[in-house]
């Protein structure tokens, strides 16, 4: 049986759940996603060049923060997202292998602190 190639999607602006739904099934996203309320629709992303989740005051991690993400090539940044719990942030930071060895995370919405 042949392996199925991961679907690559272009970034964009997400204002609503229907707009987020267009990212369901994406294996990777090229470009930025902006104005996020939820990460629903991109929970299947496994690998990324970089992940920066910043300045999304109403973003919520209902079912975990990017539960399938396991590897990031460049920095992983999670800051100024008041809707995310400390537990959500610690779970993704603890799970994801960052090849560039730079992780910045913050729970309070203030400036992040570099963790390594």
C-alpha cells in the first residue's frame, strides 16, 4: 500500500470556526495564521518549520494545544495568549522537539521568557 502525502495548506486569516475548518486535514501550513480563536482544524499538524502563537487573547486550547505536533525546526514561541492554560503550554513545550533549541513560552500575556 502506498503512503499518502501530507496535505500542505497556505496560511491566512481565521475569524471563525468555518474559516478554521478549511485547515482540517492539513499536514503542514505554509505562512501565517492570524486572529485565532481556536486551533481547531489544525490539530493534525505534526511537523513545522516554526511555530509562533502570539497575541491571541481569546485563543483556547479546548482539546490540547496542537496535540499531534512533535517536531519544529526553528523556534517555538507561545506568548500573550490569555485563553491558554499553563497546563496547555507546558504540555506542548514538553512534547515538541525543537531542533533550533529555542523555546519561548509565557502564560500571563506579558513578554515571554526564553526557556533554554
